């Protein structure tokens, strides 16, 4: 006799989806991840601008 467990119910395989992928919104279609920040005050924005300004813009 075999000591292998009896085969139980398997998890269903993911179904294939044949929808148009261009109809779905991707993460690139949103502002999230593109440097958008929450609401802040003007002094913090000015400090960030001056800190990140390239040297040739002095």
C-alpha cells in the first residue's frame, strides 16, 4: 500500500481573460507614483525647490 495522501480537491486554475487590455486603467494612468505629493505648505515647497535646483540655475 502507498503512504501518499489521497488526492484532494485542487485549487482552480486562473481563468483566461480575453478582455481588451486597453480598456483597463493601468497604474501609469494615475498620478500615484509620478512624484505627486500630498498637500503641503509654501515654505516646504520653496525649500524643496531650492534644494533640488540644478547648479546651472543659480
